[in-house]
């Protein structure tokens, strides 16, 4: 992989990571269009540049990430509940993060096996796309809440577990989970971005650990400039993509993303039918 390949793949990562379109499916297409071999480093690269995307969320919403809750705690709250009230934002992220963390550790081998199936990615892109054509109507009644509660956070975290199936899209699963909990499209999308930070960070650290355990220290050292460029590009592009997505989905909903997913999933199936060897990142 050269610098140009890294820039293009980082652009794809930044554009698709926070949109409900599945970054995995786009990585498949990008890698094959560029004829980039799926080496140990390339696989690591696609996880490591998530760090740049994570930083874009923290940068864009830094006031939310670094602000404690100084409103009065509920009357009669215990010392521990008062503590949770003060760190309310982080507590709810933790509650939402736990389901995927637990299932991810328990079923990591199964998840990796599913990641080897490009067909699963393509089919789930199409299935998820069809669902997104109708999700605005499905959740049109009662989706008017903006307050995040522990219960809503937990159920959004449960929905996030669905995204362990390649092609579902973590963003789509968590946004739908939020709307199922009566949140507005904007509130659901923003919490999806917030939840991406601990989730993606944990996944990146886990994959980095696997790489280093297999002697990947030298691989990272030899490709440090490529990793740096990739993270910078992913950061900038993700920042722009998040701003666009919030404005677009608040005004127009998810139908366009549904059609887009169907087209991408169909394109992958056509490429497979034509005999292309599509290797997952």
C-alpha cells in the first residue's frame, strides 16, 4: 500500500464510518478497485485509521464530551446515584457500550468467520437498505424525545450488537435503536456518534493487541507515515461527513441511504457473479 492508496481508503473510511451505509462494504470495493493486496498491514490499517474518525467526533462535540452534569441530583438520591448523575454522559455511554463489549468478546471467533463472507456483507447491505426505505414511516409516530435515559442507552447498545453481522452498519443499527426508543432522528444520530467513540476505540485496541502479539511492531514502524496520513485524512473527512449527515437526515430522513445501500450491495453481488475475488479487509 502506498500513500495514495492510504489516502483513498482513508477517505472511504471517513465518509462511511458514521453514515448508515456499512464501511465494510465500501472497504471491499475500494480495496479491489485499487488492487490493494489484503496483507496483515492492510487489515491493521483499516482499524487503526478509525482513531482519526473517533477524534473527529470528540472534536466536533467536545463540549459534550468534557462537560460534567452540574444540575441538582434527584431528591433522595444516594451517594452513588449522585456520582452517576454528575458523570451522567459517560455513564450512559458505558451502559450502551457494555452489550457489544460482552458479546464481542464471547463471539469474536464467530464474528471473524462472518467477516470472511463477502456475500453476507452484500446481502445485509441490501436487506438493511430495504428496511431504511421504510424506517422513517415505521418510526414516524412518537419519535420526538431528545433526553437520553439509562433504559434508552441500554437498548441502543443492544441494537448495536446487530451490527456485528457484517454489512449491517453500526451507525444504522444504533440510529434505528434510538428511534425505536422514541428519540428524534437528530438525537438518535448524535448518540450513535458518541457511542462510536468507546466502541471503535475498544475494537481498534483489540485488533492492535492481536497485531502486536503476532509480531507486528516492525510492520507498524515501517509504515508509520502511511498510518499518520491515513488518520489525518480520516479525521478531516469524517468531520465533514458528520456535519453533512446530521443536517441531511434531520431534513430528509433515511430513504436515500436505503437506495444507496441497495445499489452498493447489488454491485458487490454482481462483481461476485462475474468472478471477481473480493477479499474482505
